[in-house]
C-alpha cells in the first residue's frame, strides 16, 4: 500500500504514514519538544482539524497547543462540552446556558428546561457535585468522537436536550448533514473541533459567580496558571443590562435575530437599538453634568474597535446640550521621541506601553489647564518620530471640560497628579451577550475583529488577511494595557448593537472569502465564515436606516463625524 507523505512544520521534517493514519498517531512518532503541554489540534493545509482526523493525501501539518488561540478555543469548547454533559446527567430538568466571557473565565448558569427564561440559582453543594463528576470524567480520559447526523436527526436530538434555539438555528441553516461530537454517550454540536479526549482537560476550575458559576481555564501566557477569581461588578452589570435588553425585545440568540430580519423587522430593530444608545449617551452626559462643579476632565478608554471614538463624540454632543463645552486633548501628541520609547521582551518598540507617552509633560499640562493657565500643546510627527511644540495653545474657560480618549485613559499613572474628583472615567466596549444558542456565546473579541476588518479594508488600506495576522498582538496589548483598568471607570458603555452582526456579515464575508488557502490566516477566515454563515445579512436597503451618528458608521462609513 502506497504511503502518505506529510510535512510537519513544527520540526521541519517529512514523514510517510499508512493511509488512514490519524493525527494523534502521527504525533507519537514526531520528535519535538512541546514544553510539557498537551497538543490539542492541528492545522492540516492551514485548516483546523481535531487529532482524530485521518490522513489520505499529502499534507502540511502544524500541531498546536494552548499557546495558540485556536488551541485555547478547542480547549474551552471541550471544557464546555464536559460541563454540559455532567449537568445533563446530574440535573436532567435543567439546561446549561453559557452566557458570556468574563476576564477570569466563562459565565454559565442553569435554566429551567420547561422555562428557559427562568434562572435556577446554584448552590455550593450542586457546584461541588458538578466539579467532582467533571474531574472523574477527565481521569477516565474519554475520547470525543466526531460523527455526522442528518439535519432532522440532529434537530430531534437538540429538542430532546431542551436546546430549542440550537434546533431552530439548525433548521434555518438547512445543512443536509450536521457534525456532532459524542463523549460518553452524550452528543452535541459546538461549532468547531474538540480536543482528542477528556484527559487533555487537565487544568481548570469552577466557582460560584452571581446566580451561576465561572468556568475557568488557564491564562493564555506561560506558565498557564488559572486566573485569580475576582468579581468585576461594573462589567457584570453591563452584561446583565444587555441581557435584560435582549429579553425585553425577545431576542437572546442568532435564531431569533434571523427570524426578526426574515419577517422584515430589520429597520425597526435598527431604530430601537439606536434609540437605546442615545439614551445611554444622554445618561452619561447627565452624570457628568451632575458633577460639573468638580469634574474638569472626561477620560474615555476601550479596546480596539470598541467604538470609543464615536462614543467620545456622542457624549460630547450630549454635554453641549447641558451647557458644557468639551475641549479635546489628543493623547497621541504626547508620545516621547521614538528612541526613548520602551521596548518589549522581543527588543522592539512597545508603542502601546503607557511609558511611550511623556507622562511628566502630560501631567504638567493637565495641572496647569485645570488651574486656568494657558498651555502650548505638543505635536508628534509620526514620520520622524519626534515631538515638537505646536503653534496651538489652549486655556479652559468656564464650562469647558477636557476630553481625552485612548487605550490608557483609565490607567491611574496617566493622570496621577490629577485628583480623582476632577475626573470622570468612561469605559467603552462592544460587550455582546447575544448567544449563538443555549450553550455557545458570541465572542466579544470576534465582534470587534469583524468591525476592525471592515474598517481596515475600506478606510485604512489593509486586507482582511492583514487584520487577522495582526489581531493576536492587538489582543496581547489589550490584556496588558486596558483590561486591568476597566473597573476604574465611573461608568461603562456597551457599544454593541443587536443588529450589528447581520450588518457586518454583509461587508465581511466577501473580504474573508478572498483569503487564500495558502495563507496562515486561512483557518481563521474559515472559522469566521462558518460563524457568519448562521446569520441572515441585512440588505443595503435596510442598512440605510443606520443613522449617520451610529457607532457602526465608524466602521462602515458615511458618518457625520470625522475620524
């Protein structure tokens, strides 16, 4: 029998194996140091596959561990499946709902099988039983088995499990076959590959959180410890607010969004969501107005593509209605000269470090401005990497309020000389708690990446491939410079909109399809295309209802604001 020739890019070696050899078997003959980490999946010709995948054609293979974003997704997906299987066995009258992702894990809660809107608060005893049973299954090292079932058969299984949203979504997609995974006799669909077996899930924790629990997996950086559990009250509140808003509209998952669009309610949904945003902007301005005697500075922070620029402009409009005059101070003009920029662990300039800014000058200028003095502000030349004093000077008059927007705005170091009572701090992000179905949430990171991909293509000259390749470094910078300070905010603004994924689908799908199978971004493009394939796109006619002041105009164009 002719052998199959494969190339492993991890160690730059070729191997010849019998047809039908799976990736797990190939892994056993590969000489490579995985640093005591489990190999979780592999790219086969840049397409993500589980380790049970059999090889019949010549292929390029690249194995991945938890270091990879796709490896972490496989791990978390499988961990969710394990948790769901245990809850199904222990509490057959309840359904697991994985609602959203917290900085220290995934938030889940149990819902009534008869009434999915009813949350059943979890007790310590119940959580202990779940944890014990999960570890028992991990120790048994049970394989995850991939199989296919016909669409009607899969729908029947989902309804039997009480997963009506998943059943409706499967009906809508209309695929003839549905890929399922089975573990210890329990089957389900999780929209992507699993790890090889439960034994790979060797590092996690589960703890009570609010009415449910936080399912923790390791942090993405070595040494891959479990994150410390901390209750981030403001972040939890903003997620809960979004969930409540979804409930008011009767929308909790993709299936109900699709149904609304199919029934012609797209424009109505746009109007309702934008009206909600307008109320939130006004509420933030009101909070600032209530403290007008003390507050002289508004600081607005948020991760990439969160819409913080539009948020700052919309808040500024609402402030003017209250008689306050926002004066924008550009944070980017306070960069230090390039040779003074700190360097990262790779020896490269770290422009996202707070110490890439001239903190001494910034705090001196802020102090003088708040004392009523005139300040000549700097101008940073990004081509030469030099800072010079511009011809512009500013002085705050009665009713003027400084507005500064940037990734470090909530870092106390940035404005350490300014008393807290003089500052009002806003954190903006696109924090969706809209779910794919009962136990698969939509990643806020994916939401933001799609926003950035569309904006990069239409307004910054970058391809979808380039956006995808840069995204890991963007996320690493956010974990370091933004997320640790989000709870410092006086108020959080959720810039997510219920209709935005059907809108972004229209723009993003063609861009993703242009990515070549030879690209390292190909696997990610397939994952995003698979995700978007489950949504109904808005039509160009429906998108005309998006107002010119909408945060989404920052990404798709035709905004009244300049960026």
